[in-house]
């Protein structure tokens, strides 16, 4: 994979993580607190996976 491809893949993963984190901030105050916290955990976990993937792009990870 070329450097440009690595950069584009990394940007796409970071963009997905950013969208998920924005969703946590924007939609964080709806419904029961337990449901909100569970949703936040799921979104943050998914965002973390995208960030981890983005950091490993181009390093053979």
C-alpha cells in the first residue's frame, strides 16, 4: 500500500472516530441515565477501535 493510501485510510478511521465522539457529545442527554451511559460506552469503544486502527496504519499493525 502506498503512503497516500495509508494516509487516506488513517483519515477515514479518524473521521469515523470523530463522528462517534461527536454523537456522544450531541446525543448524551436523552433517555434514562443507565441507557445513556451504556450507549456512551459502546460509542466510545467503537471510537477507540477506530483510533487504534488509525494509529497502526502504515506500521504493519
